[in-house]
C-alpha cells in the first residue's frame, strides 16, 4: 500500500470513529468480551507454560526424540513438534509466537519456519466446541465434526508444505531417537540459560501477558473496522456484486462470508442467521474457521515481523485449509447423524466457560504430546 493510500485509509477510519463513537465503543467492547471469554483462558496459561518449558530445555528434549518422526513426515526438526502441539492446544496465534521464537533463536531455517507457520495456527478447541457448536448452533456434538474438519485439513496442509521450497541442502540425514542424548541436550539447554527460576517465571508471565494483551488490541481494532465497513455498507456492496456473478448464492450468505473473511467470529454468527440448512451452516463455518480472518492475519504478520519469514506462505496455507475444511465437513456429515438440540443456544456461565475452555485445551495438549511420544517409542523401542 502506498503512503497516500495508507494516509487516506487511516483518515477515513479516524473520521468514522469520530462520527460513530457509540458504534465504535460497542464493537470494541464486543471484541474485548470475546477475547475475555475464549481467547484469554485458552492462551495465557499455555503461553506461560510454553515459556517455562522452553526455558527448561523441554523443546530440545523433544527435538531429539521426535526428529525421526517430524523430519520424514513434515521436513521439520523434532523441536517443531512442540509448536504443533501448542498450536492445536491454544489456537491463534500461539503457533506464530513459537515459530518466531524458534526462528529468532536460530533453531530452524527460514524455509522450515514457513512450513511450520503454515499448519500451526488454528481456532482453539474451546472456541469451536464452546462458542460455535454449543453457543451459536446449540448442538455440542457438531463440535466434533467442526474440529475434526479443521484439524485434519490443517494436517493435510502440513503434508503438502513438506514439498515447499525443498532443496538438496534441506534433505538432512535422520538420526534415530535416543533418550540419553535427549536428556543431555535438555541439560545443556538448561546450562546455557543460567537465569534463576524466579526470573524465568517473571519473564514468562511478563512476555505472555504482553502478547495476550496485543491479541486483545488486534481483536478490538478489527471489530471496529468491520463495524464501520458494515455501517458504510461496503460488505453489503461486495455481497450484492458477488450475487450478480453467482446468483445461486443469496446476498445474506455472501455478506456473512465477507464478514468472516475480515473477522471469523462475526462471520460465524452471521452464518447461523443467513443459512437455514445444517449442512450449509457447517460448510461455511468450517470454511471461515479454516481461513481465520484478517484479524488473525494481522496478528501473525505482527508477530513474525522481527524475523525473515515470508507472510505469503501463511496466506496460501490458510486458503488451502479453508477449502479442505469445507470439503471434509461435508464428508463427515454424510456419515454422522447429528441429534436434535434439546435446548436453545445461550451464553454459558462465565466460570464454566473458562473452565471448559482451559480443560479442552489441556486435554488436547496432553493427547497430542502422548501421540507424538508414542510415535517416538514406535520408531525406536526402549531397550
């Protein structure tokens, strides 16, 4: 974007905020409420945990054990397995945070970082089960279909990106796992980081809080932008224009789609209202959650700005995941009977919501780590 265009866009945004202060306030409050209900409990504990585990050398420990699994499957070092697990556990933008950390530390190459960035950013399990399946649809069982579609599509993207920018130098030899070597590598990493535990904990909490607050700012800011776009009927104009090209799709569906391209949550909410049939709702929901929204794009772009990672690979990966998730959701619905809901969608109790979000994320993290370690043992059984 040129300087003139940037100044014009910012001036227009500032003008809109002055003209519609009440709309700006309500939309920003809505974005922060969403962050408080779903993002904070899913991100903050695991941000702190990831910082502590990295300081303790756990990532280096996994790197030795899982090298023989991650390298042939994804063309990534074993250390990337930790980023994969945390990315599935906590949702956007945990994968980008940890990928940038590994790249800045020189633990992965530029190409490996872009492969890793492509498939370690997903909606959190708490959002898919709690906000969408239970809260918006009133059908908790659909959380299984939506999460399976999004996560399996993400793995397919990861497998495709193993062919991304492959050179003869990138085909590194694979070493068999060794618990002794993994333990020594972890101790070496601990020795290099000579901070006291109190300092490590303080740094982890400070860095994690800063990152989570940054995410809150992005969510509030993009909620305001999207609200102004709707007030000025820009998304409606795009929807009408698209309807003239593809008349089989109605204007409200296109409007939900364009809103979801900007901000995933609002797009999911409008999808439920715009579509009547369940399979259509699930299709568009899976598409939007696979895409993530421009708000997430901006978060990832900001987090990797201090590295040499290219953002274009992330955009391509999100488009592929959205298409794959849509197709998989329809395939799963063919073989799944969704029971009728016995209740109307409603906002759950905040204490229960926090607990369920954290509980789901914890189970996902434990399950993924157990699966990865099981693969390591299969590759090299204990003697």
